[in-house]
């Protein structure tokens, strides 16, 4: 685990929240004898890899973040790789070379390095392909298909019977899981803005509830007059596995008793995620 490479870059995404939390020199303290022994841990060198993140959405400009991985204990230097070209292939076969224009999307607070000039049209079942390469000969490829739409049937909330500062509400989102497929979901609840970290976030699969009505909820944690955004993503399997692997890697990061966990990328030739988002979102004010 000491040699796990992590990425640095512009994006406030799952990959960017991995941070080193280990020391190059460990100490073994033998409390019973009052002895201490310093142990030097030799870390292998890893070649820098391209790290790609892209979350396409219907009727939005396509944006891609391309950064580089660095050794586990290196300083988080945000220098971007040079000479990177990004090509997005649409479902109809049209190829679009994205422009290099590093910026931060104010709607999501996510950084990106390359952007398209026209909004894309993405429908369930459409497949997009991505190619990223640089002057060093590194090449990353990926493809992703937009999942089917799963409508939200109802979003509701309920307050407890307490008063004052203890009066809190839970939030519940209900929908029907499709019976013909294996499905994966991501549930988020943001307060005030979706550009902030979610108050609630988790992923689930329909292994035990295939084809049944499902409800995803929270604890009693929201106050009267809170403005919240409830989002339910329908995920494909690769994106679901990527999110789980990021959580596992974050939990193992710096923990000497945890098993090392690698990121399950959805791209080939590098590290990262390429997916098409399909989600339902509702804004409600808790009265």
C-alpha cells in the first residue's frame, strides 16, 4: 500500500480526494520493553501515468480533465501534462477534438483541462468513445454507454416530533427498479448547492430487490427551511465498481491494518473514469 500512486489535478472529484497519509520511516514501539526501532521502507518507482476523468451529460459541453499520477509520497504538484490531445467520438461516428482550456465549472466546482465547442446529445443506449494521447507516446482509450432512465416516483421528507434545534427531518426518494437488468444506483443529497460536497452519498445495487420498488433515504439530519437537492443516478457497472474502489482506496489510505486497494479504472492505458451520467434530481425546501 505504501507504493500506491495517486493523482493531482484540478478536479474536486473522487480521485482528487485521495491523499497520502503514511511516513517513509516507520517506528516500531515495543511498549513492554521500552524499545524503539526505526525501519526504512524502500518504495518502488512508478512511471507517471495519464489520469483521465470525464462525466458526460446530455445537452452539456463535453469536458475532460487530464492530469498525471505521481509517487505516493510526492508533493501534490498541480502541474499539468503538456502536449495532450483529446478526441471524443460521438454515437454517429463524428470525431470532435476538444480544445485545451483549463478552468473550473462553477456549476459543479470540478476542474477540467479540455472542453468541446458544442453541447452533446446523449440518449440512453448511446455509446461515446474517448481517446487521449500526448507527445510522450502515452495513450488512453475508453468507451461508455448511457444507462437507461429510471424515473423518481416520489421525493418526500418527514420531521421528528422534537422542537427547537433538535427538530430534524429525513429525506426519502422512491422509484421502481427495472426487472430485466442488473442495476446500480448512486444517491446524493446536497444542501444549498450541488457544487458543494454532499451531505449524504452512497451507492447500492439491486441484487436483493430486482424489479421491486426501492426507497433511498437519510437519517434525521436536516433542519426546517433547508434547501436540499436530491439526486439519484442510474449507473453502469464499470462506474459503480470505480466508485466502490475509490471508497475502498480512501478507507485503506494510511491504515497499516487495511488491505491495499487499487482503483478500478474504466479507461485503458492509464487511470481514471469515463462515463455518461443519467440522473434524476429534485430541489425541495423543508417547511
